[in-house]
C-alpha cells in the first residue's frame, strides 16, 4: 500500500544541496513486527542543556547503524538509506524489520530533524514501528552511529495527521538543535486505495550523547 506525505528535503547538518521543489515522502506499509527485545538505556557521558537560549551540542555527520526504543521493544541494526526515486518520492524499506534513514536529512545528532521511516506492517507481518503510536512523552530513543557514538533522544510529542493536512514545515523544517522524526502509517486502512489514511509522527529531541 502507498502513503504520501509532502516535504521539502533538506540537510541542515552537513550543508548538502537542497532543491527548491516540494518532494513527496512515500511510505508503503502493509503488515510488520519489530524486534521484541527490551533494551535498557546505556550510560551517557554528556547531557544536553534544554533551557531556552542555551547552545546545544551538535554532532558531526555519521550514519545511523542501530535503533533502540525500549518502551516498545525495538532493537534493530537493519538500517537502509532512503533516497528519492525517479518521481521524486522517497524510497521505502523493503521489509517489516528495516528502518530507513532519509539521506537528505541530517544524520541523528546533527543540527536539524533527522528522519527515520519504517513500516507499521508489511505483508501481514508487524513492522518495526507497529507500536510507534503508543509512545509517550519522555520515552527514550537511542541511535548508535557508524563512528561509534550513541545519541539519546527523548520523545516530546506523538501526532497523527491525515494525508491532506500533513504539516510539512513542522515535520521537516529547520530546528535550532538536533531532533529526530520517526514516521510511519496510521489510522484506517483504505482497501480500495491500498493505503493507510494517516501518518503517525513521533517527535524527539537530543538529550545526551556518548562518543
């Protein structure tokens, strides 16, 4: 099934060239279950100030290699890069257990919103983000990176949007500190269109890191 969310791709963290056209974010999600391991939070050496006006640390670019969300039992190192296809639509993971990092967004820990997408379900199998909607404020998201560093994010909002009211600027717009966007499909499945009617988006903010 196919689901579309509109966006302006950008890479705030590393200064990659950003096109002016509005691209379509394509999420094709059909049956999924993510890994069931419950993972604790490792010890982080550095905390990130949250007070308004305080400069936040920014990490150099490094690709994500592992994602842990203890509250919903996610622990996976099945990462794939997502680019754009010939129709300027974002590619999607090809199975229930893969997490895709949109490679025109910052890497996790860089300045701006890093975008991770995964299926809610795929071919009658629960996907990695099957329980994304159940996350609560304060839940932890840990991203390990290729350079050996780990970033701790904290959920501060989970929202559902209909496709025709998807808030492009809020989800993909520039931020003044490193953030994370976790995106999947949600709501009612329209069998005639073979698509979910909504998208679920979890917003998270970097709160600690270790190198």
